[in-house]
C-alpha cells in the first residue's frame, strides 16, 4: 500500500513541478524571455493558484491511477482532456475570485500546450527508459527467431517478443514486395518467404514463427512446408477466428498441428439463414456425445436455440458434452436424454415431450473393421433400423427438417458399415414423398411434412476411432506406426468444418437431397503418418512405419459419388447435390420386414446386402486399385 501511495505522491509532485514550469515558461515565451518586473510579481502570485487547481483537476481525471511504465495513448488522451479543462477553468476562477490579476491571453494559450508536452512526454520517456532497461539486455540474449508474415499479427507479435527472454526477433519475411526493406517495431522485413533457408543460415535461426492468421490455408501450408524443407522448427500464432473472438492473444504461440497441414479455408456460413432455422427453435441431435454430434451441439448452441435435445446411448459421452456446454454456454437451455435410437418407445417419448422442430441424426456405428466381423447385423440394426425409427418418429411428431449424417463409404461400398449407411440414405429418400422442389419455409414444410436431407462426407481429423489418435499413441510409445497399405488414401476435414457444412446443408435442403461436401484432395495415410512423426520432432529412423495389409472391408481409397451418380451445384461452393438411385415405399416395406429378424450371422448379412445394395461388393471384390 505504501509503495502505491509513494508512487502516487511522486507522480503528483512531478505534475506540480510540470504545472509551475509550464506556467513560468508561458510567461517567458510571451515576453521573449525579457519578463518585465511587474509581471514577475504577477507570475509568483498566479502560480500559487494554478498548481493546486490543476492538481485537483488531474486527480479527478484519474491521472494517478495508471502505471507510467505502461503509459499509452489512453493516458495521453486523459492528460489532454484534463489540461484543456484546467485551461478553461483558470480564467473563470480568477474572474470569480476577483483577484485583480491581469494574465496575458497568450499565456493562457501557450500554458496548456507546454503542460501537455511536459506531462505526456515525461510519461512516455519514462516508459521508453523502463522498456529499454528491462528488455534491451534481453535482446542480446534469447534464441534468434524469424517471423513469417509482416501484417498486423506480426507487428503485434514483435512487440510481445521484444519483452521475451526466450526469443530474439531478428527479421520478418513476407511475399509482399512492398514490405521488403521496411521495419516493424524496429525490425527489418528481409525478403520473401522463399529466402527463408538463406536468412535462417545467415542469422543462425533454428526456430520460425508463422504469423499469417488471415492468409489462405494454401499460403499457410506453403509456409509450413518451407520450414520443413529448411529443417526449421515452426510455431504459429492462433487462428484468425480465435484472435477476433478476443479470447486468445497473438502471443499465445502453439506448435504446428496436423490441421494446419490438412485443414482448409474457413467455411462461409449463411448466418442469417441459420438463425432462422435454429434460433428460438427446439433442436434435437442424436449421437450427441460422438465426435460429429458433440460438435454439432457446439455449433447449434451459438445460434441460441430455444432448447437443445442431446440424445445418446453412451452415458459418459453425454455427461462429457453436458459439462462442456454448461461451462461454455451457461445460458443455453438443453436437456440430456439417454436412449437407443432403435428404442421406438423412448424416441417417441422424447419427441412428444420436447417437440423438436429440427433434428440432426448423427447416431451410427461407423468403425469399419469392427462392424465387418462379428457385428454386421448390429450395424444394420443400428444404422438402418435406428434411422427408420428416428425418421418415422420425426414425421409423426411434426419435425420440420431431418438431417442425416452419412459417409463417403456409402458410395460403391465394400464393407457392411458403408452399405448400412447407403441403406439409411435410401430409407430417408423413401420417406420423403415426391413433390415439386418448392422453396421451403425455415420452420419446415408448409404442408407439415418432414423434409429429409442427407449429408455425405469423408473422415474428420481427430474423430473417435480415426487414425490420428492411434498414430499419436503409437508415436508416444516409441513406434512403430502401423499403416495398412502404402497407397491407401482418405479424404479429411476438420470436425468443426464438417459440422458447419452439415448445418449449411440442413438449411439449404428442400427434401430428398444427398449433399456431398467438398472434401478437397485425398491424402495418403502414409504421408499423414510421416507428417505426424515430423511434427512430433522425430524422424522416420526413430519412428518406423510398418504396413500391415488392408483390413476386412477396407478400400484403398474412398469415393464421394457412385459411378452412375451425378452432382448438381448449389449456391454454396463447398456443397453439391448427388443425384442417386431413389427408393420407394414398397421397397421400404420389404427392407423393414428384413430388419425385423432377431439375429443374422455376418455371411448372411453380406449376402442379403448384395440384394438390397447392388453396388455393394463385399470383401473388396472389384474395388479400385
């Protein structure tokens, strides 16, 4: 407390001296430093009133609450307002007290200008001295580092690095030639990104920070690849969205993640349309504890639904997302419902009680090898019969929009899981009565019918059961990493991007469409493994890659469209509509009769699936090589 009071007293003494000095200098400047004797007396008399009066005003403006070491433009603005107010008050006080003092008008004008200069200048000189004293020695220490990018994020980062004892910023690299040769925070922009190896060698740099949050993904990916080629360790600033949210600072550096290499440019959503679809509505998500289902819940919560229904059979998964939503969205009205999508009574009870207007069906068994052996019939029961149960209940309880999450494995399937998801798509198509594709009101069909929309996409990074967590665990154990085949490829997107595009497709769908997400370019799984090894700071000599052979039902590569399917464009660049084979009510009745069987062994399931899904070729027969 004393330390704080002592600083306040020192600051007030400084300003008192500055006020007296500014008032005296104003007189001297007025008379060209030849002050007449009569005005000397007047100066001495007036300064006794000026100093305490201005200190009172400065106190009221809170000039002594700040810390000079962190003086900013806000402090300068406060000084300016306080001094200008005192300049207006001084002649008024002299007139009201009738002191009989004649103060030259030029003094009243010159004094505030000098006082702002003295008070503001001294504070910023003090800050500069402190920073130089604290950080100039640090600049001689710390590991030399280059920053890729020379925009706003790089400039902000440079200010933070100037205070760091860990890093010593030695230069910027940017492809914009207009920046070359210029300086940011006293540090030069040395050249373009392609000159990274040359400058890293010349300056002895082993670490690089990528500060390009607003650049396209391709530009950021190129920067990462340049770092890898030059064998430099790279860090990156947070994403542009995180920085804009205000929750994360540019100085919160992080290691390069796989998403940075495989991710894509941000999804542009129709926020106004999604508000119309979701805001103030009751929204239900099945499989709400899974990777996609939980991310859908997070995305939907941003649009302030009247109620969010989380439906899942896994108690722990539901508990996990429940705790997260409570913390992240404290005002969200949501309910957690334990239940199996095959349980007609439970599904109907949930819908009757809460009356959802929009439903996202993400519940599914999706692990290919596990569903292929010993569990084939359960895949059919859960993915096909479960979809029918939820979809029929949606119709009965007036759900306006039903969005089903499908998979690229439903195209020319070679495994039970993919075939079961293709059947689930056809169930939804059969439930959608044929009608002209007329514009759909946001709250569902004007005729009260449920509109069924299917969304088909590939693998998502980090999802439950995906290769990424498996590879990371294998690296942590010292290897080897197991890959099924050197040529196996998959499509990848991030979980948030997949969920956002599902919402967008749900908004655009009029009923019966299968939306196909733009998955970008397929990625070789072996390249994915190599990237993870490198990002872990290891080499392929330290972590070996072993090939184990394709697993039952596994393709070398996935397709997003069947050979006889075509696509139609949509207003959204990352969504297209697949024109797939349709199913009718008669077909659906026969399918449901088949699913009523109590149990069925794997071979009989595969044989029956070849009838129900003619393009299904079990055990990889005829798969593309």
